[in-house]
């Protein structure tokens, strides 16, 4: 799964809202997709995950929709509940989906 500003839509969007904003949206989408993937692999519902990390189901929904990003505490809780490593890869050269 790779998200880069290389297609016509993203280039046009970058001209309108700025390259930084497009990158921010890509990063949110990338993180959201990883949360969904790990949750599905654990056969968890949004409610199960919410209960596991002490947040509301709507918080999980917003995270998975890319509408918000987790704070540090929530990111650690997600990593623990989903048994997913936190890997920071700003270039996302790897095709692996890691939190």
C-alpha cells in the first residue's frame, strides 16, 4: 500500500490546498487503513477495540475514517490492543502495513 503524490488528482489537489495538506491527508489515510487492517485481522469490532483501549466506538470510527489522528497515549493503547508494532516510516518505502 503506497500513498504518494503522483497521480493527477493528488497533483491537482496539491495545487489547490497545498502539498503539505495532501501529505497530511495521505498520512491520515495510511494510518487509518492500518488500524482497520489490524482490527480485522484480530476479528475485532470497532466496539471491541474501543472497549480494549477505553475510548468510545465513535472515536474508533473517526480514527478509521481518517477524520482524526490518535494522540500518543491512544497510539500506544492501539499498538498494545492490536499487538501491532509502532514503526515510523515517513517515506513509507515498505509495502508492509505497520502502525
